[in-house]
C-alpha cells in the first residue's frame, strides 16, 4: 500500500498546500564532524526548489509570489542576510530558541574538545548572529557554518486575519510522508552523515495577506506590535516562537557510527564536587553506555547555552540514555531535545501529528536553517566521507492520505489551471502580485481563488486575461 502511494506521489503534487523540494547537494571533501578535527563540509552546490498548490504562495523578496521557488535563482530582497551558496558546514547544536532582538535562532558551536576516558569534554560558544548588522539594511548577519535564508509564505485560506500570535487561531500544517534526507548520487556509502542533518523553521512574524508593501513584509521581525489590528494593513505581529526542528532519519544508525559510540563512551560517575572529567577516575572505564541500535531512535542532548571553562564539566555523551549522567541536563547546559522526527512523520491517520501552524489570510516571514547537529550520536569523525546529501521536504494541510482511509473515489489531484499563450514579446509585468506565471515556458498558472482576471504587458501592449468559471478556461484579449 505504501509503495503504491509513493509511486503516485512521484507523478503528481497531490493535495499539497506546499510541496517544498529542498534538493540540497552538500559536498564534503575532507570534513571532520563534532569531535576532534572539526574541519568543515564544503558546500559547492545547494539547490532549493519549493512548489505549492492553490492557497499558499512563496517568495524570497516579499513581492514576487509563486507556486515554485528556486531559492538559488529566485529574486531576494536587497541587503538580505541569506547564506546558501559556498557555505562550509560546521557542526552546530541548538534547541531552536530565538533571540528576539536580532530575530535570529540561537546556535552553539564547539569552543574546545578534550578527549576523555569516556568521551570528550565540551566547551561551547554561541554563534555570533546577534551583534553584527548589514550597514545598509540593519539586518543581523548570520555566523559561519550553516545554511540560512528568509522564506515568505502567503496563506490565503479564509478571509479573517488574526493579529495576535495565539496558535489556536492558526491552521495545522503537516510534513509530507515523502520528506527525506538521503545520501546523494556520488556519496560514499555507510558513513551516515545524512543522519545528523537538521532543518529548522523559525516563524519571525506576520502581516495581513493583502499587504503589498515590500519594506513592511521584508522588515518583519520579532519585535512587531502584538496589539489590536484595527485595520492597519502594515500592522506587524511579532511571533518569534521557538523554531520547529525536523530530525530526519532518527531511527537510522550506520554500523560505523554505532562502533564509534560504543568505543568512545563509558558511563560517567556521580558528581564529586566538580570532578575533573579529563581524569580516568570520573568514568566507569569500560562500562558500556546506553544502547544505540539501528532502527530505533535516540535522544539528542542538544546545547542550550554557552559552556565555559568555569562551568560544571560537560561531556558530549552526558544524558540519561547515553552515559547515564544527568547533571548537565539538570544545570540546563544540555537539553533532551524533542525534535519532530521521521518516526512522527511516518505515523498514519489520526496519529499523524501537526508539524507547525500558519495563520489564515497572512504573510509569514520564516527563517529556514539547515545544519549538522553536533550532539547527534550519528555525528562521528569518519562521517566526512559522505560527500553528497539530498534533502526533500513538503507541507500539506491534509491530515489523511488516500491510503489512511482506503479512498477509492475521483482523483484528488489539485493542479493549477494553465492557459498557454504564445506571446511575441516577454511578459514584463503583472498587475496582481498574487498571480504566478512562468514566461520561460510561455505559460500562466493562475490561482483561481485569488483572482478572476488580471492584466499584463506583452511588449508595449496591455492585455487582459479573464477566467470563465463555468468553462474553467482563460481567455486573453
């Protein structure tokens, strides 16, 4: 049944509110992961393509709304702080907390690692993405070592607009069952680097969906007013809730990663007034830690704050299910983080959980992050041999798939209406910013729920496209 569903998914979009294909090819030439060398993953190519159906539109500049978005080539607003191409990935760790002043997600990187008898003593510093700004726009600049970009999502479902940030006013969005992170073509087998990738979606804020002011849309930040809307089209609601983090492949652990963990980790003894964990006496040397087994998910004890020299000692394997030591989590240095996993994504029917929520009739600014989670048990030194990683993910408002309810009715395909128009000159402008068009293919793809007609320029001639709801066709005059 699942195979049949996947085959159908490969042929059509199928009821997606947003099918986001993040085709990221990450080339790792000589990288080490979290532990010892801390070399980097050189990203020489990272292609991101996003597609949607009626009711949800995507943009990177807040002006050009589209059903399909190629992040590498789509127009982005001036002086943005995106970093996509040429990024060198450095393992990071985060629990998705936001810095409200900078509207950036808090990430932590290795400050120092010292090998111990039962793991590695960890010092960690916060990535500097909250102090430096672009001199022209004032946008806070991201740090090094991860992918980050702004994505604007226009949700045209419903007429009501809720200015407050109460999630109860919002619509449930589900992660599609075909979302995946895999080793790309040409990648070495059996390294498992794809098993420690994370993708985060941080909702910064929103405005009413009818807003067309680019400066207002791109300038959305966490500090927006959350008071009464009162009809102001430029009213910004700051959201800045903790980012939703997706952990793909949570049940997948290659043999090499398991062997590394079993060799490096020993249970840690109880506290003895600041015991120096660089000494063998801090561990039950040779005593096995918690079990890591392929096919079963493991906890990730992610870094939640800076870990400095004068702080209580932290081992990278600290955690109840790993080396049994819990003081690092009690102190709040590490957090047993509950990411949204593939295990949850693959649940069926009424058990399928909501991935995130979006307000109706709104434009939401989302900051997307992609990184390698250093605290994942699958992040080990030899994983650098995995040279390519491909990420595919999608969103849908449909809680059930056809297979969940044994559906046998008419086709559930939702395909935008298309009219072919072989114009003699390039289409240069469209009056309705909610209309999506592909002039390279000489096609116009029109969301019928947004507009019944629009005008555009064909060279110097103004023409009008009109939709006939009865015939479900477009005419151009």
